[in-house]
């Protein structure tokens, strides 16, 4: 509890004016610089109790039902924690706000200062893809592709565009298919998130779109000191074994890597 793990990432090397060498010229050596993010390890967990009477008289296996419920709760908690790390205001400083059907505003101070008046369109994604590759030079997540995670409402705007590419149009046999992946625009592969507790279906005071985030390589990191798992206490509260409890219990930290 309270210990930190330093996650190091390498800053991009500068591009030389020319990398050509003469026969007797020594190879110039660049210095590597690093970016450091500290992840604080904290315990996570939640449990639920049940009694012998519930187990003896219940029509169903109460222990099995509780285990499934705990596993679903743990998955939701981890999902929300990852989404929160992706949207951490102190690190995610660049936001794109659509202000028309074809244009928008980039805000780089960490706080969106403009209300979105349009849902996302293909034109917006072109601006966003050009900004990622040409302006801030974000390394792609895999191959030449970035990944976007979006709420249902924002995704609806892209799905209605005639240029929307379904998964079957760009994936080939052997390609990795992301869980929840619904399609691609430009070079951004989109995953739809249905949990509003993780990715909100409304963005601030806007009524036309929800939240979404796009990332490349090393967008977020998760450190596990102990893998998430279930634990059972057959004598919870020390009542002669009459009251039982089960809980999920990992130790971990989550944070975005972007400086």
C-alpha cells in the first residue's frame, strides 16, 4: 500500500538533417531521454456475505451465484478504473471538440472550453488523424492504426457516415480482433463501450455527443502486484461458521503514460 512503480517510456529520437556517412566518418551517437510516470500501488476489493440458511434452503447454489456477481462487479470496477486513467485531466491535455459538421476545435490546456455542437463525422476523424500523425507525432498502437474507445452516442455519428468501414472490410484471416471493435475510420479502429460509468454517453453540457478517446502506443499502463482473484471466508464474523463471505481482491495501479 502506497508503494510506487516507475514506468519508463523512451522519448522519440530527433531526426537528423542527414543520416548519410562518409567512409571515414564515425557514426554520430544520440542520447536517449526518458519520460517517467509513477504508479501508486493500492489495494482494491469488494465482498458480499451469505448465510448457511441461504445455502441450505435456497433453490440455487448461492455460492456460485455470488461468485459470478463478484466477478462481474470486479470487471466493471477495473473497466471504470482504466477509463478514468485514459481521461485523467492532469495528463490528457488535448481534446477535440466538434463545432460543425466538418470542423472543430483542439483544446490543449486540459479543460475543454467549447461546447460541442455536432456529433463526430468522417471529416472530424480526418482532422483528428492528421493531428495525431502530423502535429503531435503519436506512434500508432499497432501497425499503422490507432485505437479509439467511444460511447454509444458518439459512435452512432460515425456509423451513420457512408464512408464507415465495417470490420469485415479491413480485417483479414489471422488479424487481431479487439473485443467490442465495431469498425474503422481513416486509420483509427473503434471499440464501442456500453458502460456509461466508464465512458459517458454525454460530454459536459453538450447534448449531441458523448465522450471518446483515441490513443496510440503505450497510452495507458496497469501494474498488478497481485492478480485479481476471488477469496472465500467460510467463517466470516466468527459466528461458528454460520455466516460466510466471498470477495475479489487485487493490488494494482493505473495511470496514463503520456506526459
